[in-house]
């Protein structure tokens, strides 16, 4: 089930994506800290919430229930779109040729490049590979380089076309665009829920799970504040 955040949207590639390591935020609330908090909250018995020694605000379920109901509807649509995108990507991969590393590593090519950009890139890479810097190519050497570049360009354009055909067949870009278009609505509903004080530990666990997924500082801070309010010094 795909979950998008702003960094995923900015870094998505038509063929590959990478998930960067999550740094500890400015408040010192790391992913591990959130997980430790969740463990602590889950271990607190319900009766502990009635301890008079810990001052707590009255639980207001109305605002939480309203925001949570809206979030669940939006989240379901978000997950549906994410699943559709992942399914399209998986189907396209099955009909795509295996990745040829040398196209990207040796010749510095990219999917979507036109032929008039591909061939000069290959020529440059071949000359750099086969001849020392400053070498003046003879007519025969130049012809050999051009012949190899033309052959490799033909191969790459065929390879690229197969990839494009597979992605068009399963509408991977359309599925991605649909998911991306829904992202603002999803984030708005999620932020609205996270802005509501958790009325109990079940709600707090929900907020912590969301904070773990989003890794947004505001979500982590909100969860920590609720944890301190609900169970006091049991969570730091």
C-alpha cells in the first residue's frame, strides 16, 4: 500500500526511486523515539488514566471523531490510488526489458532522451573511454567511433521504446498523476486530525502511527504533547 510524502513526490522517477534515511528532527524526536513512545503508551493500563495525581484535560471525542472519520475516508482513497499505481508498476515491469546498466552508468543516458541527444552522449563516452585526453582522432578512428555510436544508439532507442510501451500499456504515469493529485487532500485531512488533541490512548497510538509514517516534526511534537498530557511522566 503506497504512502506518499512530500519528499517522495519530489524525488519520484519514472523508473526508479529511493527512500532517503530519516534524520532526527530539530526537536530530537527520532523514529526510534516515537516507537519507544508507542510501546510505553500501549503498556499503560486503562485504569492508569484515572489516576488523580496526574492532571489531564477532559476527553473531547467530538472533534477527534469528526476529524478521524474524514481522515479514514480520504486515507482509503489515498491507499486505493496507491495500490493502483503499484499494481501498474509491477505489471509494466513484467513486460519491460531488464535494466542495462551501461546505458546509464557508462553513457550517462536517461529514459526520455531523443535520438539527437543520445548519439552525441554516446560518442563523447566512447571517445573518453578509448582515447587519451587531447588525442586528435584520425579519419578512421572517427569513423569507428561513429559506427559504434550509431549501433549503440539504435540499441538504446529500441530498449527505451520497449520500456515506454510497457508503461503506456499499463498507464503507470496516469496512475502516478492521480495519486499525486490526491496528495494535498490526503495531507490536509491528516494534518487536521493531527491537530486535534488525542482524547485517549487509542487515539494517541493512532497519532503516533501517523507520525511514524509521515516523519513530520509537527506530528511528532503533537503526539509527544498528548502523551505527556495523558500519561504524564511515563513518556518522555
